[in-house]
């Protein structure tokens, strides 16, 4: 009897539990579930915030990784922290940042680095999950100027982001500042970029974990702060572009970038040397390959450790011992142009060049290697200039000295003085040295 009563009670409780569970299910079905913010059209990711200077003009509070935004922070529930400055707006529905004739200057204490920001020192920063695509729409001319003397590695970026950036429209201009940085990809669809005196390691365009693509409709004027042209203007896994986009360059480019090289002759006329592409691979010295050549001055430059691409002509400020080797083969270089500032050449750097015809070396009061400010010629190069730098130069090659000193001497006397210095750096006695009275371009 007790057993039967116990079973009846247990069954009644089970039935009541089942009814409660069914009622709860129907209630949940009837009540709508609160939804997160809609993902912008054409984007699989989300922008979490937008900062201009030290002010946050947009915050998406639906996403928890922006963890420091809470009830105690004083952030309004509508997600807008501060009124955007004149000329700046952000549309979260389309993930579009619009700059309309926006002008700004950096401050001494600027800028603030966010806790989850990938790049430090960015005037405008767009935070996100990395999958978002943000359009930067430029209207008119937008300028960022740095008022303080910062080092090349401390220069601020105009725009930085965790997201994929697409730039189009008008003009983005910087003075003593960097350009655009992204943790993902950067695509320049149209418009003009004038980046002046930017820093090194991607001072103009930096795609840390992605690629840079440049369309034919874009115009780029990229000038590094390094007077010797050693700054890396674009840093990315790969740069795909049309060479017609680069209107002026002073610095180096990354793998895949193509550019048109031009040199200036003695009469001041610009001569097209051809189209070249950066072919450097990870762990290798800086190199370019000829896509289409039209001038002997540029023939076959390969594996230069530091080479500057300018509106005038590429030149060498330094090269390693294996700078002209392509695996076990030698590069097909016929002419090598050394700059005034050359101060580092590795041991037997030119030995692999069996077809080398000419090495052009400046000699004058501004030259680091063949310094001459009177009647004496001496080397001011440091320890990085190997004592066997010119050892192994082909016997068929000629050393051309571009002499530009005020002190007038005969060509034979200048040649003898220069050859004495070159011999101390391993130049074979059989190699001819000739002199031209000419001010070097670089």
C-alpha cells in the first residue's frame, strides 16, 4: 500500500514538472529574442569604435571585447561618446568614415593608445574584429601635420585600424607624419595620397598582416624623411599595383610593387629607364627586377641591400657581399651608380658581375667615400666599408669618377689620387679609372 502511494506521488510530481517545462518553452517561443546590432551591408565583421584624437565619436556597445566601456565609464547608451569634429563623420550602417576637408595638428602628449589598439600613435583609429571592411571616403583635401620633432619610428599615422580599409575619393595629405596603417588589408581605389617626410617601416602604407592594392585611378606621392632614401614607404606581405599610380617616390617599396624609373642626363632631360618590380623575398636583400627596360643605366639591378627609387634614378647607398648574387648565378648588371652617402660595401661585392662595364663614384666635399675638399682625396667611410670591397672587379670594367670639387686639378692627377684610395679597398691595378667633371645627382 505504501509503495503504491509513493509511486502515485512520484508520478504526480513528474507530470507537474513536465507541464512547467512545456509552459516555459511556449513562453520563450512567444517572446522575441533581443538581437545584436545588424552587420553592415557588404561586411562580415563589426566596427567596435572610432576615435579621433582623444575623443571617441562612435562606440558599439553590443560587442564585449570593448570591455572597458561599462556603466561607470560615463558612456551614453546611444554609443556616441563625443561629437565628431568638423569634417569627420562615421556611418555604422555602411561602415564608412568620411573626411571632408578635415585639417588637424598633433599635440605634444598626443595621442592616446587604446587598450586593444594594434598600432600606437594614430590620429584616427577604427577598432574592430578584423573581418570588417571600412570605407574611407575622402572629400576635398584632408591634412594632418605634426608640430613636434619626432624620430622616424615615433611618427603618428593619420589613420589606423584593425579592419580592412578601402580608400577612395579626394586627397589625404600628411606633413612629417605617416599615412595609413591596418592590421589587415589596404586598398587604394582612387584619390590622391601625398605623404611627406614619413617614417620608416611602412610610413606611407602599412598592412601588417595583409596586402596593399593600388588601382590605376589612384595617385601616390610618397616621400620618406630619410634624406638618403632608406625609409620603407610601403610595408605589406605584397603590393599589387599599377606603376602609373606612383607619381613620386623617395624610399623603398615592398614585394610585388612596380614603379617607373627615370634618370636625368647631363643636360637635365628626364629619360625613361623602364618599369621595375620589387622582387625581394623574406630573409633576402632588397632587390628589383626589370619588367621592361629602356635605358642602360638601369640594366639588371638585382639584390641591392638598400636601394632608393626616386623620380630621378635609383642609386646604391650600401650593398652586402652577396648583393649581386641570385642563388649561385650572378646578376646581369652592367652599370653601378654609387651615391654621395655610400659608406657600406661588403667584401668582393662586385666580383660576381662578369658583365660589369662601369662603376660610377662621386668625388667631392659631400662624398662619404671619396672625400675631396682641397687637393687631397681620402675616404671617410667607416668600418662597414670592407678593405676588399672592390676586390675582384672585372678587368673589363671602368671606374668613372664624377669630380665636383672647387679645387681645379687635371683629370690625370685626380684619377691617380682616387685610384690610390680605391687600391686600398682592393681594386685591381688593371682596372682603369677615368674622371668626368660633373656634379652627381645623388
